């Protein structure tokens, strides 16, 4: 892959880098899924990213993601995405955006408290499309669950654009391994809430 042209760079608690024709690994999680001390540590590391560059920045970004993922996989709190009706709704929303030409979906997995997406946007920006996706699915989930406990999704998300074909393969493998690593199934194909089981669960 040639290095693509940057189209946007902005920072909330985490940095977000959008590039031309980027293929993005995105993780969104439910609100309140991490202990406060972990949240504070992630914010501290994110602040450090703003003051560094190069390999140190990449190492910090990876540490932030792995720390977040470790806690999410171990947590038994706020696992509402594991509810079949909610998971099916999120899967249907992902497919709907693909059919509308908003994004191309390479892979995804809906975990009990977070979602991994590996997508390329064909219309709009990463920021706007993710805001819309979270707003739409959050409202639907609230109705399904009769939710009354504040926000459904965490405000921010982790995103990273794939730098090479080799990295694309690693991201796909990581997403598929996540249900196994979290102790939910022995083989990723047994986990119902992934692209690999979309047609089976939702129909053609």
C-alpha cells in the first residue's frame, strides 16, 4: 500500500487520523465498560501521545488499545450487545450501511460490550459516519432494552488505518480471534455475531 493522503486529523481524548481511501480498524464500546482508574490511565497515555511522535507514538497507541481490550474482554459488566435482539439489530445496521454504499465491510465482530469494525468508507467521513451509526444503533438499543441509565455508547472510539496488506490480514485475524480470546467460544465460527455468520443470522 502507498502512503495515502491525509484528509483530516483531530483529537478528542484519542487522536483520529483520516486518510484517502483508508481501511479502518474501529472499536466502539458501551458506556461505562471500564473502571474509572483505567479510564484515567488511558487519558493519561492519550495526553502523552500528543507530546510525542514516531515509534513512541505508535507504541502508546498500541498500548492504549491493548489495555482497553484486555479490560473489555475480562469485564462482566454492561454486556448488552450480547443480547440477541440487540446484536442482530447492530448487525442489520452494519449490513444496511453496506447496502446503501456508505462503507465496504472487510470484517466485523460484535462482542458483548464492544464492536470491532474493519471497513472502508465510500461516502462521507469516518467521524460523521461513526456518529450517525452510534446515534442510530444507540437509539434502537435503548428501545429494545428499555434502557434508562444514560448513554448507550461511549462517546469516543479507537480507530486505526491499515498501513499494508499484511496489516489488513493481521486485523482480520485479530477480529476473528477476539471471541475465542475472550473465552466465549472455541472456534470463531461458533460466535454468531460476526460477518462470517451474518447471512445465517439475518438471511440473504
